[in-house]
């Protein structure tokens, strides 16, 4: 595991997409007061335009926008910017809504009302994970799957598989422990952060997405292939079976 460095927040740009005047102003002011460069947008159309013309490290995205559903905005952003950090801000608390947000491409979510302190902690945790520099990590071959943590690539028979950032980090973490049981708490600490504030349901949704993408890659491969299986260890965690 590489050594993490604190991100240079003066260089980090955050786009706030929120139609509520009070919340939007509070977030923009709070982010700027803590060293981030922040822009506040009130509609989905404006957010997609702004994201396409300026480079951002993170987007704080409200779901209840006046013109476009926030889930559609998340899908569009994820498709165009695979490495963008997307944090959903929502008043929707049902499990199905939270899962839909993660499935749409979000890395995290915060249920309103939330404190600025918790939001800033979440941002630091995610951005710190992305600042990790892999050292002396050689590609790992698991049957016909190759996981290259240093290059952040995985491939099947030489064909690259497109994974979301957290899906790749989850696979890379399991690949460092092939055949070993890895606890949920360990995965949350290594893939998200040891100071993670959210529920571990995020892990389950990300794991489901990883399994689905690996299965799709195997189904569309040009020749027969073998993949390692991800075994669920109920009450404990997961094991990458090779």
C-alpha cells in the first residue's frame, strides 16, 4: 500500500450544483473558507456546461434540481469524466434512492441536513485516497485478468476493462490479497478511508458494480477466458478466489 499525502486544496476545484439559495451559498462560502476553489451552479444544464468547459476535481450534486434529475446529471458526468469525484446531496433517505445514486456513478452521498464539518471530512478522505502514489507495485495476474495498480488499469486478454474509480480500487485491494479473506472494515479503510463516516452499504453497491463489469467483460471477450471469482463471506467480508 502506498503512502498517502494530504492534497493541495489550493489547487482543488469543487463544483456545487444546488438550487437552494441558502445551502448553495453556505457550501460555496464554506469551501472557499477552507482553501478550495468553488463555483456554485443552480441547474443541471448549467452544471453540465460548466463541467465541460472547466476542469473540476469534485462535484457536490443535489438530486432535486429544477430542470434535470440529479441522477441523470450524475450519469452524464460519470460517462464524460471517469475520474471525477461525485458526492450526491439529497433529502431522499430510502435505500433505493441511495443505491440509485451510487449506481448512477456517485462516489458518496450525504443526506440533508448535514454539517459542513462532515462534508469537508468526506472530501478530504476521498481526495486523500486519490492522492495515494503506488510504489513498487507490479501488475498482478489472476487467471486471464491483469490488475495494474500503478497504471490504474485492468485488462482481460489484453483488452482493457473500464471500471469506476472505487470499483478499480476495490479490485486492486482484493488483488493484493488473492485467496485471503478480507474484512469489510479493511476494505472500507483501504478503498474509502479509515475515518469513513458513511454506512458500509456503499461497499455492497460498489462490489455489485465491479462484479457486473467483470462479468460483462468476460461475456464480450473475443476468446474464452477465466476470471477470479469474488466470494462473499457473510458476516466478514470478501475473498478473491483464484
